[in-house]
C-alpha cells in the first residue's frame, strides 16, 4: 500500500474523526481541520480552519503541506445542521448551513486540488447524507447543501478524470454521532423503521467506505454516490 497525504475537514469529531483515524491506520499521513480547541486523534496533525472562509482554507492547506507534503487525498467531512421549518429560519441560519456544507467543500477542493492535478493522482471524497437525496421535514437547508455535493462530485469527475483524480460522494444514513444527539425519539424511530437493517450506523463503518474510495484499488470509481445507510432511501 502506498502511503499518501490526506487533508480531512471536520476531523475533530464524529465521522470526520473516524475517517482521519482510519486513514492513519491505513498508513497515510493525515492533517485534520478543526474550528475549536484541543482536538486529539492519535496520529493526526491538526490545523485550525473555517471552511466558510477561503483565506482560512488557503492558510490551512499551506500549513498542511508543511506537515505532510503535497496533498493526495481530500475528504470533505465538515458539516453542520440547523433543523427547522424553512419559513421559520433566519437568513443567517440558512447561509450558515449552505456556506459550511456546500461552499466549504468548494473552498477546500479548489485550494488543495492543484497538487493532485500536477502529480496526476488524487482522491476526493465528499461526506454527504442520504437526506440529500431523500429529503426530510425540517431539513431543507441541510438536504439542499448535501445534495449539492453530488453535482459537485460529478462535475469534478469530468474536470479531473484525465488527470487520474477521482471524485466521489458517500451518503450516510442515521449514524451515531453528536449531530443526531438532539433528534427527537419519534423521528429516530421513524428513520430506523424505514431502514431495512433496523439499526443506526457507526462512524467507523463510514470511515471504512471512505478508506476504500481513496485507495489504489478504487481508481476506476469516480462520480459515484455510494449510500451507507442500512438500506434507507435505497434506489434514490
């Protein structure tokens, strides 16, 4: 297995932390981003980054290159949700979700992809959500931002394919992270009832899928949207 350098946004918690940890275990050199203080994931170097701010992203990528060298792998995992009916949401709440989940992914890839193009090898993975295709009441901004990642990946697959750079999306279902801690019991039960496997997933299961998509063996997979949802929303 070749050791590659990876830049993982939102690596300080939840799915992002599991992805960063898994990539380290696979032998890669990993830099993760955070907006808070004191994240700790064994083997991961951290840089402060607000993905909504292009200048912050540029500074974080420069710092990452100083630590691990040119960037081979980008995993865009940073995300937020502000649940609520659209007509009750403020403009700041709407833009906060869209700017983090969608514009933030644009900012990160635009800044880091030059290394991949130059070296004619690269892997880009966006962590979306099955809700981006399925939709969900009270999650219009979240669903819109996550579905946008599918179009972004497909366009990048065309733009970067000749440079041997792949771009794919993973679509997690209900995963046990802090993000779903406030989910109402009734809604949780509804989603699990609509999940053929009748359970929630784990961040480590999502990380294993991402680990494969950034591997050498996945070099013929690009523009794909891969659900990891226990079957919920299948066929979308």
